């Protein structure tokens, strides 16, 4: 790693702190707008107002909001993400138990998106305005406008209920049975990937068209390089930056989209956890999930920044 | 007929005959150049001049086979060492590009791939045409950089384009073009985007290379001052046609076409001092609104009714040609006497 790369890493890590504080603070604030009272949930439907107040005091919910938040943040800094208000179980354990299910469908979806959009984008860009290009472009436009969860429902209806090729719902741990885990994850991953495929294809197509019609590509032709060398060596290296940016964005968006997809496929992941906890105002759990997801997003961006500084020599200009 | 079309006495290196280029545009084809005929002898430097939009660059690109085949239609013939490049299969043409015939462009800023080093871009050219080892490619690449006057060539070899100045980039571009020692270099306005002081250096480098490698050069420019320094012959294009060609010494003294005369006299460096610079009135006609007969007629001070007829290229002894029916009677002014 060059000095510049190390600097990028250091700088990014410094930026992590305020980002996490801001993200958790925003979530904490928004959560107060959600109707519901964890004390009432715990106390049960028949509990008296006194009993509820007692529980509220026990959980520290009677404290001012900023104190509640400060307490949570203080614990989080020390690696303690507190316990669930409802179940009393450690949040970190719960999040880490569910995270693999979510990450499985996210990475599966990302792999599908990149694997499918790469050849599509290249095909379209090398046959501009041809039949292939028009077909790919219209499919991509469709993919962007159709919501993921709707694709998910169609997939379930067709391939799970109609043909019975895939299970309708649920997940299997990847460590227990990788084969069945992938089988369960396939439909959710396709649903998640649909908009990513469209996005990456479109961006790759337009970036590659621009590169291939650039003056330096004309120079490459003038030098007598072959069509394939120009495309695969110069074309791809020049679009790799655009590609990286888009893949990063698609990753972040896919992570967010799991909330709806996990609901459609009843997958016990972080997305469904956050939905359930938010309804109960179980804020330590919501905070914990957000905290971990923000960390993942930041890690992903960090990785992209490092790749940038490796791929683009112009980044090294002081 | 032979005398008419090939003004170069010995077997020419490049022989362009009746080159016509048409672009597909909307419904039909638009003819961009027609009947472009000229030749270049081995080792000769020829200037191709004219205002912007006269078809100079397009002609250069057509010689290289770099016009997109889907949107352009090329007629006529371009013989390089006896082989016709027009209609040659793409693979064969590709083997000649960069090896026998090379081209450098106007914008050194955008003509080099930004994410590869200068060295990588030289080496890949060499390795596309010659079977050399990586080490050998490096040595010959550094040698090429030294040849175009880049200081510390071994260091610059590993530099990226953005780390070099405009002049250095154009030198690097030239190094890439000549690394395989081509027989012909097409230089398309190679100095237009550069500072005046750097322009002269680049012209010197090019002249020096031609002399040392025995390389011929087609120097495309609108700057007649540069042409006067470097070229032995001059081809003037106007509105997609060759309208005059001949030895530069003859043309500077007595141009035969009013357009060439106008171009020469509008040059501050060459024009007579303490006189108002004469400009050619009007502009190059747009494609699709070409006048009948002589295309320069609407802007010409000497136009007469016979000029409304199509003008053939007439021979001008000993080796010149001109597309003007009044060339004998007119005593046009040059810039030398």
C-alpha cells in the first residue's frame, strides 16, 4: 500500500466516528415519533398504569431523551450495545445471529448484479443503437422502475408457488448447510439484484460508450491495437472507476432494501429485526442494527476509496 | 493521365487518388470530400493546408482507416507502398497502422490514455507490431522518448500523462507514433493546442525525426508559417477538394489559386510589413450548400462567368496542379518574390 492509500484509510477511519454518532442520533430521534410504548408491551394488556410506570422507571425510560441516548452511546463505545427492552437479551448477540442471513442475500444479490450487468453493459456499449443495445436498454429501464419487493412477490408466485422450484419463505444458516442456504437465498437475491442489475448496466453502458468514443481510444486505434485489446485492457480499466462507484451505491441500497425483501420472504435477518423492534419502540435493538449496518457501509466505502487510489493514477496527485 | 494525377516523379510512398468521403447523416449521405488526389514520395514532407472545415482531418483519418465504417463511405484509392488501404480487411489494416503509417493528433491532453503510463502506451504499440520482450520494449521505448527530446526519458517512461506538460505529452505522443519507425507520419495540427514557444520545438522534433528515420510526413495544419519551415510541397484543400498543389517554393512566390494566395497573404509573419492584413471574406460553405462550379467562387475577387462550370485540376508546370480556370491569366501575389 502506498503512503497515499494509508492516508486515505486513516482519514476515512476518522470520519467514521461522527458518521456513526449522527446516524444513531437521527434514528434515535425518529424513533420517538413512532407510536407505542415498550413498557406497555412488556407489562401486557391487563397491566395497570402504575405497573407500566414502574417498568418504565426500571428501564430508564423516564429519563430525559438525551440521557437515554448518552447512556446508550457510552455503552456502544465500549462494545456494549445494551440489551433489548422487550426480551432483555444482549443486542449484539441478536444482531450478529441474524446478520449472516442478511449478508448472504446481499452479497448473493451483488454477485448476481455484477455478473449479469457486466456482460450486458459491455454488449450494449459495443453495439450502440443496435438491436442488442435497444433490448438491454429497455430491460434496464424496466428494472429501475419496478420495485424490488414487487419482483420478490412475482418470483415467489411463479417459481415457489407455481413451479415449486424454490422455497417460498425462510432461511437456512450458511454454516449449517451451504447448499440449502443458497437455495433458500436465490429468490430473495434475484429480487434484490433486479434494480442493481439495471443500474450497473446503464451506468456501465454510458461510461463505456464515452470511453470508446474518446480521443485516446482513437489514438489506440491509430497505434494498431486490436479491437479486443482496446476494449478489455483500456476500456475496462477506464470504466472501472465508474463501475466501482456504482457497485458501492448499489451495495448500500441493497442493504437498505433487505428490510422489505426480508419481510416478503420471512427471512430472520437484520431487516426484519429492525422492523419488529421499531414497532415496539425497542430502541436499543434498532440502534444496534443501525450501528452495525453503518459500520458495514463505511467499511464498503473505505474499500472503494482504497481501490480508487490504486486504479486511478490521477488520484495520487498531491 | 499519369502526369495529371501523380506530380511526384519517382514511385510514391503514398498515392491518394480520387478519395471521396461521405458521411451518413439522417436520411442520406453527405459528401465531405471528393476527388482528393495527391502523392507523397518516400521521406518527403508535405503540408496539407486549408481553413477549418475543409476536410483536412477527415482526409487524414481516412488514410489511417480510422473513420467509423458504419457511418462513413469512402471511394477512390489510397496506395501505401503499392497496397490499396481502402477496402483492405480490418485485420490487415490494423497491422499497418502504427507500424507503417502513424498519426498524431491535435490535443495531447486527451489523446493519451490517462490510466496507463507513457511507457505502457509505448510498449504496447511496439509489442502489437514486433515480437520483443518486455525488457527490450522498455529499452526501445526509453530510446524513443530520448529521440523526441524528452529529458530523463527513463524517469518519464514510468510517468502518467497527467504528470507531464502539454509539450511533453505531445512529444510522448510522437514517441508512441514513431516507435515502430513508420514510413509515413500523419501529423494532424500537432502544435495547435500548444504554446507558441513549444510549437517551434515540436516542429523541430518532427523535422529532425523525418530526416533521421527517412520518414515521410503529411503535416496537416492551418498555420502556413509552420508549413513554410518544414515542408517541401504544399497541398491546399478547400471545401473538401484539393484546389492547388505544388512545390512550396513555387507556391510562396506565385500561388496559382486565389484561395492559396489569400491564405498566404493573411499570415502576419509572411505578409508584407506595415500593411493591413488582408482577410478572405466569408466562410467555408457548409456541407449541403456547396456552390456549383468553383466552390471558392462566392468568396473570390476574381470570379467570372466561366467559374460557374466545374473546375478540373489543371497541371501547372513543372509539378503543380490547380483547380482554377483563370490560373494562367491571374498574376496572384505570394509572400516571397
